[in-house]
C-alpha cells in the first residue's frame, strides 16, 4: 500500500485541489465521479492532470487516460499508479524514467511480498532494500544472501536471526565479526530489560557499523541514544535526522560537526544559541570554515573557539563588530579571553583602553603572573588596588601596598604581607598574625594575617578577643586581654 500512496501523493502534487464547484466544472466532475464511482464524469474533464486523477480514483480506463497525459512525467506517474493498483509489473516497464520505474517495481514487490520483483530493479541500493525488507518481513535468511551491500547483508541477517531467536543462522555469514555480533544480538532477546536490550543492540550496531540495528529498541529514548552513538562513531549525520528527541538530535549534529569540521551540519539546528555554539565547535583550526558561516554570532563564536584552541589572538582580529547584537562576542572580549588563557599581559594591550575589559584583563592576568608596572595602567581604583594587593602577595613586598588608594585596604595589605614574612616564633608573638600548621590558599605552612574580617557576625567576631566588632564588620586587631 505504501507504493500506491506514494504515487497518489505525487499525482496530487501535480495540481489537485478542490475549490468551489460552481466556478470550476473540472473539479465538479471529479467530485461527481468520486461520489458516484462513475468514470463517465472523467471524460468531461478538460484538464489532463485531473483526468488522470479522476480515472485513478474511480479505477477505470486509466491506461487510456495515461496516454493523453500532457508530459512524460505525468504519464510515468500515471502508469505507476495503475501498475501498483493492479499489481501489474509489466506496466512498470512502460515508464520512461528509470527512477520512477524502479519505484514502481519496488512498490509492487512490497505490496505483493514477491522477491522475484526485486530482480527487475536497476538501482542497487533500492534492490538491496527490496530483498532486505522482504527477508526481515518474512524472516527468510536466504533472501538476505541476495543483498549485495555488506552492511545491508549484516543488518538483514542479524535482524532475521534476532526475530527467530536462532543464533545458528549467524553462521551463514563468513565474517567472524558478523557471526559474533549476530549471536550477541540474538542473546539480547533472552533478557527482559529495555536497558539491557539498548546496551546489547548498541554494541552490535557499533561492532558491525549498522545503525539500523537500533530499530530493534522499542523504547524511543533508547533507540535515539543508540542511533546517536552509532552516528557519532561513524560520522554519519544523516542518521541524526531519525532521532526523535530534540536534545539528542542536536547533540548528534553538534558532535559530528565538531569531529569532522563540517559547519554546514550546524544549519540543521534550529535553536540559535546552540547553532552558534555548533559553528564554533566545527571550526577546528581552519579559519576558512569560520569565514563561511553566514550568521554573525555563529561566525564570531567560531573565531573565538578557534582562538582558544590555538591560544592565539590572531583569530580575534577577524571578529566583525555586531550591530545591536549583544550575543555576538567582540574583539575585546576575545582578546581578554586569550590574555587570561595564555597569561600574557601584552594581549591585554590590544583591548580598547576605553573598555572596562581592559582593566579586568590587567587585573586577571596580574593574579596569575607578576608583571612590573601593570597596575599603574588600571584606571579603576578598586581594580588597581586589587592588582597592587596581588603583586604585594606574590613578591612579599609591602611597597606595593603603599601604592594603594584605599586606606583601609592599604592597612590590611601591609599587615598581611608583614605576617607572611615572619618566622614561626615571630608569628606566634604577634597577636595580629596566626601560624598556619596546614597549607592554605595554595601556600605551604606559613605565618598568616589574622582574618577577623572573615567573621560575619558579632558573636563569631567576639570569639577571638583580639578581633574588634565595629558594629557592622569584624576588624583586626587589638592586643589580647
């Protein structure tokens, strides 16, 4: 029946619609012929396309109508529809188009379950599908041997053996890998567990390179996951479209795009953010790929992803400015990312001096490495003080504390660095310091500044008699009582 509907739909696509009868006599005659099952109304129709459709619907005098078709394509579809309706293989031979003739023959073979019809199909892939579908439908392993494609034969034999629960059929194959995977698949049927069946079929599908074995899973989620795994394993994106779950389908396209560098697969992802992320993944180390991406956000994200992978700011230069598009990364944000990633303060200098990212970049890199004269370039006082604090901490030099603009933070910085410099005996004798017997903050055993400010409540603050509660904060320090 699938073949009949195929040709019926194609005929409909040739122009059949149903407007109001009073203005369209051809459609009125078509409707009258259909309602009364009287083919005489078909002869009153002037349109060749509607005449074909009318006779196909009523089921009479269709061959004569086919011969009057306006084009060879209409005539081919007309012959095909008649052939499938009447199970007449000879009519398929009247079709001029080899593709339509093969589809006609295939449809009759599926409708009548006659494998002999498969021999008349010219296209090898369709002929294999014909034998394989009939073999699986009839559980006939002998027909599997007619499948020329090695992967098609493997799938056919494995599915028939599975359906019949007969592992002996696996020996029909001469390949050890096929025999082993086939036998494991048959054994899957012994377990009454959807998860076990998924794991088993996926293992067989990956071993044989046959994603079609995933169809054995009746659970849609397991089936989708199996198809996704096989698709990503063999880089076959066409299988992704068969995945019902939207999230798994996106992951499938994205993972294959990332593995193969084929950014065009990302076009199949509807969600904009995920599509842009996919573009970035697909770039790998080929700047041409990024330049070919039509979407601005996706193109810029692609350059950022590439820059991070290569740890190079060169790719950042290729980023185009976006117009009112806050999702598109900027050159400055790309420079900042690479500067922090590579711990290179020079890359920060490529950022516009008017951008807040310039200050942030200098501070973040200064936290990682000591670069003299970095902090003085920072215009924001709080970020500049953070930078000096970091440099004082790295060098254990209180002179950097003296450069800070915030008095309270400067005082804290001096106390903290002074404690760091003390040995154990000196540390224990200074009530503003505390000796750390265990490593903290990536430091070894050392003398640390007493962090009263870490105590958020008055009760917690007053547990240490050297800490001072100011009414809102806990400060350091007063001599112990």
